C-alpha cells in the first residue's frame, strides 16, 4: 500500500528516520520492517519522500493478542518517536540474552510504528503536509462540548487543530486505519499506545473515549 501527501518545503534529513533505518538494518530474524507508506515532499513523488515503517518483532499470529506502539503523529512532538525507537532498541538488545522477554514476546504480537507523520516531523509542524492535525482527522464527532478550536476546527488549515475533511481521511490516517483492520482487528485482544509529548502542563487520561463520557458497552 502506497499513499501520498505533498508538502511545499524542501526535503530535510530527519534524525529520527536515520536512527530508525540504522536500527532496521540490524534487525535479527524473525523481526522485520515494512514501509507501509511513503509520503512525498514536493509536487513529485520521484523527488523525495519519507517512509513510515512498521516493525514487527515476530511473524504476526492472529491467535495472539497484539500491542501496537505509535509515535510522531504531531510533527512537533518528536519525543514520542524518540521514546518508541528507544524502547524498540532496548527490546532488541535484551532479546539476545533475556529469556523471560523471549517468552513474553512469544505470547503476543508486538508492533511499532514510530513515525506516523514523517513529513510533519521534517517540516517541524504539528500538522501533516496538508496542514491537517491528524489527531482531529478521525471521522468521529465529539458528543460533548469541545473546547473552541482545540476540539478540532474546519475553518482553515492556517489555524491550529485543523481537522481537514474527516469523510476523506488523510493518507496517514488511512494508513493507520488499514493497519488496525489488517492486524489488530484480527487478534482476540489488542491495545494501541500512542506516544505524545502533550501540552506539558497536566497529564490527561481520556477514558473511555475522547469523544464521549459514555461507558464502553463491554466495560464490565
């Protein structure tokens, strides 16, 4: 699957991508990396593009529970990608000698998507190359009273928290949708941990949804 977005800025060397590709080059079997999508910079995909890699520590088994760790949804919040990559590095080093970890990982699928929005990271912007805040691009409307603009707005990409057109999700959003359908929905249990830096003032736990205060139908 190859999806594309465009950004008017010139391509830049991206430190997180360099670090990740160096790590991918040393992956031991059966771990593997797949470029789920490439996001072009400029008007032509042939000029330059940034890949978004999925790393799997073992062959996917739909009978096992699945844990997915993601980062880099907001290009300015680089710490998310750094944390995911550092955790992946730690696991790969421990796999050489840690038999307890080897047993744990034999019981579940562990997936890593460290850079959901590489174009935004390269451009040092919160949004993707189209000026869309990917965290507000989902085709879900808030059922509560959301904060003005912060809850997502569709006035202009020149203003922060622009949702874009949720009925036609951005390429990065489509990539995530496809990954969840192809992998997580096949497992008996799945969990996604998305690493952000947040506002830097107060830690927040959105439960059970960001859109609503209603309980999950199977909460018990």
